[in-house]
């Protein structure tokens, strides 16, 4: 084990959110990078959930049209290798978007199998580029490959494509909540 390590921004934001929301939950940082960034346990350390964290800065200020940028709370951009998601040892992946305008974060908490199903349904291959937008009205979409008119529909809350919807995963900490109840 190396004596010095760093926690990246996404890991910090997720750990802080979990500790703030669930004060009886414990958050642990593994000493080795093996595909799990955080381990979350109940207060008695009997049940656990492993998390892989992926952070993206807010890229909406860079070249995105103002009519889109003003209605989107935050937007993240990630590049993944399909195999890494498929073989992930983590129970959940957490995609973290950060809004510099609002100075807050959103978290897409999703099982790797559900994440890969989404990307497979959208025709992604080995290298996956993912653009996730969180709207001010708390909708969440995978927007990679959308046409400009479809992007505008997203900003107007008129876009409908359940394949691309990530709303049920947005800020959904129910699995952490279940740890609170498991040993209460």
C-alpha cells in the first residue's frame, strides 16, 4: 500500500453527499485502485455497497448555445470503454455533474448493467462518449447524438425517449437508504 493517495473531486462530492444525507452511514476509501472508489457501509459495518465514481466538470459554458445552456442545470461528458463497465466490480456507478453556475452537484446512481444496457440501446460500441444533461426541472438525459431540434426539446421539457432517460437514477440514493434500515 502506498502511504500517499489522493481523492478526486467526484469521490469527495459523493462521500460528502452521503455523509450529509445519511449521518449513520460510513464511507470508506480503498487503499488500492481496483475499480471501486468508495465503499459504503451501515453503521455496524455489516452490509456494504461499492461505488465507482466518474466526475465531469460542467462543460455547458464552452460553445453551447445560450438557449440551451440557460435551461440545463449541468452537463457532463465522459469517455468510457465498454469492457470497463461490463467487468466493473462496483455495485453502482455514480456519474457526477457539477454546475459552476449553481455551485452544486447532481448524481446519476446506476448499476453497471443498466448503464451498459443504455449505451447498447443507443448503438455504442467499444468506446463510449456520453453526454448527460440535467435540466433545471430535474429531468436527466443521455444527449449524445441528439439533433439540434431534439436538444431544444430537452431544454423545453418536451423531449420523450425513454431509452435516453436517466431521471429514475438522478440523485437516487435508495440503495444507501436501504443500508440505514438494514441494521437499525
